[in-house]
C-alpha cells in the first residue's frame, strides 16, 4: 500500500484561504457576490380590462369646434383665441357630462373670469395664443392653454381645415413645466415623481388621424427651459 501524502499545515491553510475567497485570481475569475434571483414580471388584475372609448371620448382626438364661424383665407391670424377656447371648453364639458374625461370641470368656471377685453382681462386663465405651423401645410396653428389652477393646465392646439372650419388637433391636461415648438414638433415637458427627471412628450402631425400624435416619450435630466432661476445648488442645462 502506497503511503498517503498529507499537506503541511501552511499549505492547507493557503488552499482554504483561496477557496474561501471564491477562487480569486484563479484563471481570471472573481467572486461577484450574490447576484440575486431573476424574477419574471407578474401581471396584476388579469381579468380587468377598460371599456373601449366611445365616440368623442378620446381627449387628444381631432374634433371640429362647434359654434365658430368659418375662417376666411384659412388663416388663424385675426382669429379670437379666447373665443375658440371658450367654444371648445364649453362643448367638451357638455359632451363628457362634467365627468372630467375631456376637460377639467373647473375649466368652465375659470373661463368666467375672462372679460370682453382683447386679452380677456387680468384674471383670465387663457394664455396668449401662439401661432406656429405644426402640420407642414404652410398654415399656422393656434397653440394656447387654460390654467385650471396654479399647477394644472389644459393645453389646446387648433388648426383651420380646408373647408375653413376650426378643429382641435390636440388637447391634454397636465402640469406644463414647459412647452416647446421646433419645425413641426411640439414638445411638452412635465415633472415626474423623481425630481431629477422631466418627462418630455413629443407630438407630430399625423395625416391619417388629422391630429397631433405622440411620437416619442423620453426622460430628460435637464430642468425646465424657462427664465425662472434655479436654486443655488442646481444648474440649468446648457443647450
């Protein structure tokens, strides 16, 4: 019988140390620790599905604003922006029955603050209209918003159709951290639950739906692009 060879104590200790270290530096392998367990996503409330939207129940869908005269020359210049917003908000409120599906129920009450002045008076919540070609047909669209309270707003975009009728091509409710236009794009910047990030929704003209459709949704770590100064511990993004 061949005698068994026993490792000397120092050699055995060294071998155990290497094993305990997870074979560190052995053929380039390192112990990465516990990587956790990969879990498949779990679907919640599998048996619940929303009803399909009925006619006129999609806030962003295009819709002719009733009660407005046809626009001569198919140009938004000279159109009373406040009259357009008032007609749109009133008809949308009547259509959704005050449920808030199409417009915030407080919007009509806020509109009552507007006077007959050209700009609606000092307490009118409708923002000055901005004209910009978003459809690419050479005709400018009307972009405006109604501030429901100190934070929430109703953003509205209108176009003149070929028959001269004014149609709403975008409506959305949100906290308008910033609204930007560039070429035929309209970007809406809104805060998120993480103060580091801003949500940016990019809308472009969709000739099939005749409305402004969401084309891209991104997160931006750049604060809002306004003239409001930031606090001392933050810096505005350079563009």
